[in-house]
C-alpha cells in the first residue's frame, strides 16, 4: 500500500471520513500511474485498502471521484497560496511567489501534478460540463495580483486581469506538462520559473510602458 | 454533408487521394462535434461520404486518424507561418505576427482549434507515445524568433528559447481553449493577442533588462 502521507496519522481505528481521504489519496496514485481512462475503480479500492462498494458510498462514479479529488486538493492549495501571499506587500513580489509556489508544487508532488495537468483533461465530463469553481478561485488569486499592481501603479494601467490570469496560468501549465511528461529531464523547473517571472515582471512593470505604447493600440 | 471546403473542388471523379482528404476534413467536424472518445469511425465515414471500410485503407484506427489529421494540418500551418514570417525583419515584429496568426487561425477555424486544443489531449496514445514532430517544428518557429532577437540584441541576452517557446505556446493555447470552450463570449481573441504581445515584447526587450536584472539571478 502506498497511501500518501498515511504515516502522519494513526491507522488503527480511522475516523469515518478517513476512508474518503484514503480513497482520494489512492486515486492520485492510480490516475497518475494508469491514466484516468484506464484506471479502474477496483484498482483505487485495492490501493486504498477498502472494498469496491465502499467507494460508491462516497463517490457516484469515476468522474465524480476525479472531480472530488480536484476540489479537495485545490481547497488546500488555495488556502496555502492565500496565506503565503498575504505576507507580501507588492504585486511583483506576489506574482513571483505565485509562480514559485505553483512550480514548487509540481516538483514536490509530481503525481498530483500529472493528474491536474494531464488526466483532468481526459475526463470529458470535467472538460465539458463541470464549472470548476475551485479552479476559478485559483485563477482569481492571479487576477487579484494584477488588479493590485494596476491599482497601486506598480503595473501598467492597460493590463487586463481576466486575460492575464489565463496567459500566466497557461504558461505555468505548459511548462509543468512538459516537465511531467518528459520525466523531468527537459529543463529544471527553477529555470522555467525564472523565465516566467522575468517575462511577467518586466512585461507588466509600469516603468516600461512608454517604450511599446504603440503596441497596445493595435487591434 | 458538410465537407469542409468541398466547394472548391470538382466532386464528380475525385483523384484517389482526394478520399483521404475528405476523410480528414470529415474527422475535424466529427471530432469537434462529438469529442474524440465518443466519435465513431462510422460517423466520420458518413460525413466523408465513403464506406466504413474505406477509412481503414488509409488509417489503422481512430488514434492513427487523429494523428494523421494533426500532421496534415500542422504541415499547412507551418508552411503558411514560415512564408509570412520570412517577410518580416525584426524579432519583435515576427513574434507579433506569430501571435496574430495563431489566434487568427483559432478564430477562423474554431472546429480545427477545438480538435487541436481539446481533443488531441483525449488520445492517450497521442499524449503518451507520439513524439509529434510537426508540433516540435511549430514550437521551433517560436524558438527561432527568440534566438534571432537574442542574436541581434533586440531581445535580452539571458532568455532561454527552449523554455520561452513553451511559455508563449502555453499562453496561446490556454486563451484559445477558454475562447473555444466558452463559445467565444469570454473575451475577444484580439484582446488576448494584445495582452500576449504586450507582455512578451515588453518582457523580452533588451532595453528593459537593467530594471529587473536581480530577478534573473534568483534561483
């Protein structure tokens, strides 16, 4: 059995919702190893050390399990990001920290990263029907950083937070995907973090705005 | 029947490889409409106006059809991009044009964009086994732009083309994905193009390098 962080908790008489937790932890392993489509509920039950039927007490089906896993993990990630960012004053500092934390998480928890970047997209239910409120919340942390910088004059006034949050997330997600899927040998995530931070901080600073003002006016 | 661009060609006695073309055109429609996993070879055959068995004369299976479709479309896209970019001198101009062409293609061919951004990721064969040489070639067009700018001194000397190509592609892909999947009402692609171009051009210009030189030294 390979239950993530099980070593931190007493296993003898688990509280009722500890089973839910064990199933979610097992699902990360199984989805990352076999892929969402080939993963079987039976494999997840075996990994979690529960009967197959137990899984259906907590989750309707495999798609529901994937979505619940996503919501559960994002809840923890959002809380950790907000706590860390609230200690920093400036927008550029916060953006720096966001990039560092996002890629740090990918590096520390590659299986979770694999599920979030690759496997989620294999669920057509997730991609097509599910609104992913926690994902929107995660993106909004980024949007708030851009709004802060625009308000304080640290960043240029013409930036659009609702588009920029997608641009920065897309960049982070792509370098994470490459890093995960090439078995981490293509480049160090620290190099990617530096490139993204350089591009964003230089690209957003108010002081550089005059240089390419004409660019902003093009259709 | 809704064969893409069929109106341009005589249909009476199609040349032998015209069937392959009709099947590929039909596959774009069917994959975009039903999703890769739910699309059936039978549906593609009906859309293309050929017998089911004919498809297997050209393609081994549905995954092979998707990969062939990808290679075929990318070949045309790469040639068009190279021709257009070769007319421009500067790296910033070329980067501008690349962003404009990428998002312009998404806007003009939303079904093809849906297949390239969403459905390709639904094929685990594509994601896990296939090296996608044409996709690498597409990314290399971006890398060459960064190398050009670095060489001529237009862009800052510390940039890393192999990471930047992923960052810029990730940003383009994410805004395309949002635009496609929200039925194009979230924002205009022209606004996204402007944000990406502003961010990149300002973020890469050599003249802004002194301002945040310390950022580049961080781990």
